[in-house]
C-alpha cells in the first residue's frame, strides 16, 4: 500500500507516453529519418523543463520533501559518454524503443518488445560484469 502512489504515477506516465505517441515505432523512425518534428519537440521541451527546474532548484536553494538540500554534482566530460550515447542511439533507432517506453509498449500489447527489454537487461548485466575493466 505504501508504494501505491508509485504505481499510480507509473500508470499515468505510461498513458501519457501512449497518448503522445512517444512509444510509436513509426514516430521514432520518423525522428531518425529526419521526417517529422514530433519527437524532437517532445525531447526539446523535456530538456527545457529540466534546465528550468535545475535553475530554480539552484537559485532558490530548494530542499527535498524530507528537508535535505538537493545536491547537483558537477559533471566532467568523458568520451565514454559519447560512445555510450552513440550505442544507445543506435539501439534506439534499430529497435524503435528506449528503456522508459519499453514497459508502455509491452503494456499496450506489443509483446515482441519483450525481446528488446530482455536485451536491455542483458546489456546492463554485461556492463556490470565488465565495469571494472572499462575506462571511466
């Protein structure tokens, strides 16, 4: 019962993903083929909202619900982020799904996406095995 609010928020998020067509394989393919602005508009608006949120958190020293200060660590550039982003984007373009919408796609009846979900889990597991051997 304690986690019911998370279930409700997850369901609401899934409905929003479905209704905005973010989980549509065709919309994702349009984006990667530079044929439509739809996905770029959604991603761009998410970036703007995140930038404004971080700016407000820093400017007004906003605290968490439990009263702790929000700490936003400084990020340094690593080429691994570029390589990882390219691999992520390639997987996104091939499968038509990124990790967030996978569950919404499965929930809306696209059972074949279960293969993509299992592949994402396997990739995360392999990264966990090789993490100590990779340059960070």
